């Protein structure tokens, strides 16, 4: 599925999101699609759902996390843009949440976790560097703020 087909499929599923579309230009003049969907207030996030098609891939971001999807990224069933669409569905249906780790007000990193899964401190950071964990989901049902 190419990027334009994926956008069409996205707007069939979420037609109200067409009002959040804009086009931007890369340094080389190539135009790409950007969709900035505001999150529901109960999500309590810094950044709503961000989707863009720059660099011949789809990037999907929510709160302090983002992931890149190209033809080689997938889960065995969904690859490339299909994987991006599935990830978007997982976010808005609250099948995944975004976990971010903090030291005071400094963001240290983030990842996605399945709903209900524990969020352990990542191996790339020392536990002493993290003093706060923040979990955010689309409708806020999985939200959590607490110590590491």
C-alpha cells in the first residue's frame, strides 16, 4: 500500500480528520502530507496525534513518542503504511499507551506499551536517572503519573 492509498484509507476510517491536513515542503522541494489531530482533553498530552509522510515513510507520533514506518517495518501481518495505520488504530482504541520517563522536568525517553502492560525502566537508562513515569492514552483511561 503506498502512502496516498494509506491516506485514503485513513480518511475513510476517520473522515473528520481531513480538517487537520496540511502540506509541507522538504528542503528538496518535495511536498508531504501532515496531519495534526488534537487529542481529546482527557488524554492530557503535550502533543496530539501527528502523522506525516516525509522521507518516503509514515511517521506517527503521540505525546512524547513517535515511530517511523517504511516498507521494512511491520509486525508480520502489517508492513509499511499498513503498519502505520494499525498503530494509529491501536492508539485511538487505547490498545497501546505511550510511556515516557523523566528526570525532573527533563524527558529521558519513551516507548509504546500494550494496554495493561507494565512499563519498566528501559535498559538504555540507569534507574537512578529516572524519577518519574508518565503514561498517556488517547481517551485517558490508561493515564498514570508516578514515581519510577
